[in-house]
C-alpha cells in the first residue's frame, strides 16, 4: 500500500535515521565512525524499502528478511551482513521503545554463520621494508615515515592517528594521548624509534608544510591541513609497492601486526588489550590465534620433519 510520494518516504525515513543517530550518540557517546556506519546501513535499508513504497517505520518482517537475503546473495561478506543486521536490530529496538512502531519487525532476522577469520599481518621483515620505504629527504617522505613509525609503535587506529594534536604528544616522556572509541582516552608509549622520527618531523618536515599557518594537528597535508584517513591509506599502499610487498595493505593491518608481534615477543594479553583500547579481552584474544598460526607456519617451514 502506498503511503506517500517518493519524496515523502525519503523525508520520513531520513528523519527517523537522524533521530536514531542523535539519540544513540547522546546515550552512548558512540564514535563518529560508528555513527557513520549506522547511517549508511539504515540508508541502504531505507532505499530498499522505498522501492516497496514503505518508509522505515512501515517495514514488515518479510521486507527485512528479503533485504538481508539480497545482501547475502549479492556477495556481501558474512561479517558485513552481521554488522548490518546488528544496526537494524538496534534501530528497531529503539523504535519500539520510543513508540514509533508497535512490534519489532527485525525480531525474526537471524545472523548468518561466519567462520572466525584471523587478521592478516605483515612479517617483521616486511614491516621493516615498509617503514624504510619513504624518502625522508623530503617533508612528505619524512611525514610518511613518521606515520608508519607511529602506527607500528603504538597500534593506534588511523582515525586516532589523524586526529592526534600537538598537545597530545609528550616527547620528553615519550608518550602520546589518544582518544578512542566512545571518547575513551588512553596513554601510549612511543618507543625510541618513533620518538626520534616524531622529533625529526617536527623540526625538519612539518614547518615546511605548515609555513606559518595555524594547525593543531601533529600530521598535516602538503597544504598544511589535517590529514584524512584516505590519505594515510593511499600512502601506505604506495610505499608497500616501493617496498616490494605484494599484498593488500591498510592502516589496520599495521595495527594487527603491532598486536601480533607484541604477543610473539612475550607481551601479556591484557597489556596488549590496554594498548589497543579494547573494552573486552575476547576482542584481543584473536591475536593469540594469529601468533599460534604463525608459529605453526614457521615450524612446518623450518623443521626437517615439519
């Protein structure tokens, strides 16, 4: 049954999504990236429903089941579908609570089965090659070397890295202060190498890009402005090619490598949890599986009877 024009449906669904995002942020303080993911998931669902002349508050259980089925048939990974289902369930739970709908149409949605995939990491040799790839005789190369040193030395998320401000860096103590998911703050050690490269960047690289302009960010673009996550991503891929690393790379892979190599060298799991900013130890435990898998590969490759 048609409930209005296409514009009416769009406006109604958009208003419901924005209200959900605002309320969820007010209650939980969820990170900007998390809220952006919720918005994308719900806008995708709204677009599907609009094709059936329905706004989000008029969805039927069959609509949502068809939407999820379509996602799976179109080749979305199980982890991606599970995240979208989680968003939909959270959205309709609030709709019921706020009296927008009488019954939760998402109640019958089931999460698809998914295997536990292990994070892929770089070897220590590959990381050394990657970190050494930028041309540090140029300001941009010096910046990129500093980015790679920081990512591997601290395990920070790329969103935490690009938002790092000068006031959050204490080179005398060799620490940085980052704000993670949910606005939670943690203090991380830099180590000697990263501290040295941050000092070089601040004295020999950053001034040439900022050129007297005001900027609170530690890392800046060629125009002296804050960096985007995409810029860091593209830079890592470019330097991976120079380093001869023939595998897809992202800033998060350096985070995975940081955690795995820490455990490889005997770090306590709870220390790694604290450094990564995980609220749940089970999230960190995946890296113990990575470490075991790497140990098995080394054994099979080098033991005469492996």
